[in-house]
C-alpha cells in the first residue's frame, strides 16, 4: 500500500492550502482516531497533541481535536512543546496516539502534522498508508455517548523538562558555563532556557519571543549567524541552536564556529565506544552524512550504517539492529537509550556534559574529523514535473558518477517535505566538485 499524503516526516504543506487546511486536518484526525481506536474500551482512548508557535497551529489544533473526538478519542492538549516532548508524553501518559503540529525548520507559512504511536515512536510507512486508506473512504463516527472529550494539560512542558534533566550525568553541573541558546522562536522557547538554568548555566536566550510568524526567521539551527554573533558578543563558552520544533541542534564553539550533526555524532560515538555502551559498535546515519564521518569511525574500529534521508528511517534501522545512537547531518541526534526521536535539547545537554566532564573548551570538541568537501544545491520544480525521469538529467548524473569514481560520490534525491530536487556531491577536488554539481543542477533546471 503506497502513501501519497504523507512525506518523510508526516503531512506538510503551506497553511490554508491543501493538505494543510482545517478541513483536511479534521478528516486526518478522524482517520487517525479510527485507526488507533481499540474496540472494547469506550472511555479510555487517549491522544496527546503538541504544537510549535506558528499562527496556523491554533487552526490545525482545533480541527484535529474535532476529528479525533468525533471518533471517540479523548484529546489532551499540551500547547507549545518540542516534538520529542510529544514522543515522550505519548508513552508516559499511556496514550494511544501522539500528534505534533509543526513544519520543523520551515518558515511560518508552512505547517505539518506528525503522528506518534503508543510506544512514542513515529509511525511506520505501513501505518501511514493505512490511515490514508481510511481517509479516502467514509470515516465512521462514534456513537453520541462515545464522543471524546478535550482537556488542556498545563504541566506537559514541565514533565518533559524534568525528564530531560534526568538524562544529564549525576554529579555534573553547568556552573561557570555561559551558554547562548537559540530557540528559533519555536517550541522550546521556554523549555530550553529553563532546563539550562536549572542545571547551573548562565543562559543567554535568543529567539524566545515568538509571535506566530517569526519562527525560524533569521534564527535557529538553519540560520546560526544570529546565535554566533551572540556567542561572541557575550563572551559565551558555547551556543546551542535549535530549530522550530527543537528536534534538531547545531552547536557553536566560543568563536561561533558551527558543529553540525555529523560532528556531534562523531563525538558521542567515540565517547560511548570508550565506555562500552555504543551498541554493536555502530552509528546509524543517512546517505547525506559526510565521508569524513565514515572515515573517522572506521579508523576507530566502528561502523557507519547509512539509511534513506529522514530521522524516522534512522530510528527504524536503529530499532531493527538494536543500535542506540544515530542521526542526521542536519542535526537530528537520536539516542534511544533516552528518547524515541531526535531531540535537540537532549543532544545539546550531552554536549555540555562532555564540556563539564573533560573541562575542554567547545572548540576542542566540535571538530572530531576533517570533512570531505561537500556541496548541496536545491532545484525547485512544479508538482506536474518529474525531472529525475528525464533522460538528459539521468545522463548528466551518470556522467558525474563516472568522473567521481574513487574520488567522491554523488547523491540526487527528491525532498520528502518540499518540491525540491536535492543535488549533493562530495569530492576532495573542490573544483571538480563544483563543476559536477553545477552541471547536474543545470540539467535539472533545463528539464523543469
């Protein structure tokens, strides 16, 4: 059974445009409710809903609530919380379903809906396809006596904050560390500064004044310049940059230099391997992760297992292989010993724990390996186009692959969240790298 509505991270689109309309959210909520509702339990069906700070979140939250309650689900509204908080609270509150309303690092005009199963993990492709099948037909409502209720949960964020703090090593504190934390005017705008302060850090908050339209706007993990300037201006020891729903993180050293997800995973993998707690001696990452990371791990007798792009695919491989550390170059860091999905705040805390444990400056921890030059360019295309099936594009890609044999690699893929073709290559020869990427980009542009 194939999926058409769901992408690599739930359903996503421009707010008030299909599929991110109130009508579709209502039907999607009803379909999900019907899928998860277990017969024989008339009053205990439960779903938690969290959201980030986008203006359209109010509309979608209300519509989802209507759809879910219409099929007999009791809805617990968390308000603005990070995506990993929804994963955690779905499991801890014994809910049948968790929902996060967010378009992650996208601008405020976009929004999305992500589903979590009762185990706190994102749904499989198969489960999403079944929900789509229910959505395509008539959705049976609950009988009048079995319509669900909705309730605000005032302490959901506090529960998540306390959980995150329990993962911080006992006996360590952040006393003496000045930390810039950029919350992207998003879901962690309260949680992240509070947790850091409670663990002893001097906190310089950035991106903590959401107004519904400034999420990810010149701040956060996809725009680290703002936090870097704050790190330097305040003489901070380190910066933590989250994205709009706080499931991604970028780390900045005291000079404002950025460490992406690959560098953070390398640090954690090496440390965990030393302690004998890196399951299978394996790190799980996507095809986008840098060759330098793979060489770093191989040099330490460790293994890099690659998956398709998307943290859900990383998590699926981690679960099937029994691995406990994985993530993406974009900053999703997944530590299944603690969490069911990428958690930017959690990963940031564990980086700070390394600083406190080793008493080393961030600059000595953010550069575990030398990266192989990598270039990524995006080409936007119309919904009615299929540029990767055009023969001229396929020929140009094959030509680039032949030229990079033994020197690097080419990766071309469609984005799962936007109408983009992502053209990425790695090569030690930067001149050749630019030539091949631009050649493929030109071929794709000509096709669209």
